[in-house]
């Protein structure tokens, strides 16, 4: 069977490694010689227990997660974590600090406000989120329950190069669009969460990495599914987990290990992004949205001289086999999402197309 695939620049759900998809396809009908497909097998079965344990082990290896952290697979996307984080970690009478760098940070703030007191420690809203805040712009409250930030701003195309300083409070990160794209020093974090559908796997599973001592903040009053302590104790198997999504995340983790782990992935991602930013910078025809020192290696955002040209670019690119380049409506212009699995040759194809388009329309 031959399947025609296009270059998929979608921000999420996003491209997955072809090897991973091929292996998943093999196992749809019968997994691990069980005669039962991976979507049909019991989450309490031996083969699936091995899948979820290996997925966790491989993620631990990739990120070098210390034993004092727990790894939990949730459903509900990053959006449910916007609620779970304050519900578990923001005690009565306490304040949570949020650094606001885009649409997703705003959503996280909105959910935290339903739970308790929120202090905006910094925002780069002015200028439409072209950058992340500088260290001296972050004004923490007196004694925050935690400090929340968004490591990569999927829509605006900005990314932190290093973590903001939380002044000793637990640092909480929405890493939905750059988790496993580069090595991280997990010890700097209290909690990291990431919806899988950008850089980890299919939609339906959310990875949560949480420092053990923070589990003590989860109270009995919480809805059971939102209780970090309980979900960690039950090893993500309190109820039926999103089995297929966890399985594919496991395959992606295995693919990353086979390809040199996160240091190699970081180099590959830097090289891909550099080609696009070089192309943008080398021509007056293109204008990048993000300020250079805040540029994302995952989502590259730029504009042409006028909306009409933006639209024509997206349409012609689509005809040339490049899908998903239209920017988010809040930024406009174009966006190329080039996560781990996006092939370097695909970036070359886009760069050639950009040069050609500029020559024809500039
Ligand atoms: C996509 C995205 C979200 C929303 O994720 P869901 O899984 O759809 O809830 C949140 N944060 C960031 C940074 C994202 O890129």
C-alpha cells in the first residue's frame, strides 16, 4: 500500500515519525503476538502494563528525571492541567504567580482565577507577544504558592532559552509545544505538563512530571481524577488511561532514544529553525513576528508585505505539498511548526519555496 503524505506544518496535532506510524499500524490488528490489537487490549493486561511502564522509563531516561519526581499520564489535554495545577497547588489564602506570554498563558490564568488569587508577575502582551519577559521585568508576589510559565508560545512563536527565576517557589511549566525538544534540568521545576499532540504523540494523553513533595498539597476535597497524589499513587491507572495514545508516546520516546536522545534532537531542531530564520532575515520581503532573542525553535512565525500575499503564499504552498502554514488568527501571517518529527528536508523545501515566492512577488 502506498500512501501519499504531504509536508505537515500543523501546530498540533502534528507530524509524527513515519517509523512510529508504521509500527503502530502493524500492531493495530495484533499487539505483541496476543491476537488482540493495541486499541482493543485491556489496560490491566500484561502487554499493556509493559507498554505504559516502558513509556515512563524511556521518558525518564530522555529527560534524566530524578527519582524524587513522579510521571503521570492524564487525559483532558493541557487545558485540564490549567485547572488541576491551581486546584492541587494553590492553597486557601495563597497567591499564584503567572508569567503571561501568549494565548495559552492567558487561558492558564483564567482557570487559576476560578480557584484562587492570581498575581501577574510579568506580561508581554503589549506588542502582541513578540518576546518573553527579561529577567528584570518579572515581579513576583511576596510568597507565591508557585510560579507558572509557558516555555514555548505555540501561536506567537516565542520560547524561553532558559527558565525564569521563581525565587525559590515551585516553578510550574506548560511545555506542551516544546517538551522533549531539548534537554531540561528537571530539578529546576516543581511540575511540568504537556499535551501530547505537538511534540509527543497523538492527542488524548497529557504528560505530567511532578516533584513528590508537591503531592502533599493535594487534598481529599479534590475531584478524584484531578487529584495529583492519587493519580501518582495509582501510576496513571486509577481509571482507563488513553491506551493507544500512551502506546504511541512510548514509540516516540523509543524513536528519540534511537536517534541520539535530546541533545541530538536539540541540535537538529536548532539547525532546522536556523535555516528558516536565516531566510526570513536575509530578505526585506519577510518579517519575523518574534524578536530574535525570543525566537522559538518549534514554531516559526512571519509575515509578508500584506495579508493578500500571506494568503497567496499559504495557498500556493498548499498546492506545492506544504500543509498547515497559515498563521493563527491572533497573529496572522504564516507559521511553520517544525517539531522533532518534522524532517529537515521539509524545511529545505519550504526555504526554496520562500525564496522563489519572494523573487516572483517581491
Ligand atoms: C496546544 C497548547 C495548549 C492546549 O492544549 P490542549 O491539549 O488542547 O488542551 C496549551 N498550551 C500550549 C503551550 C499549547 O501549545
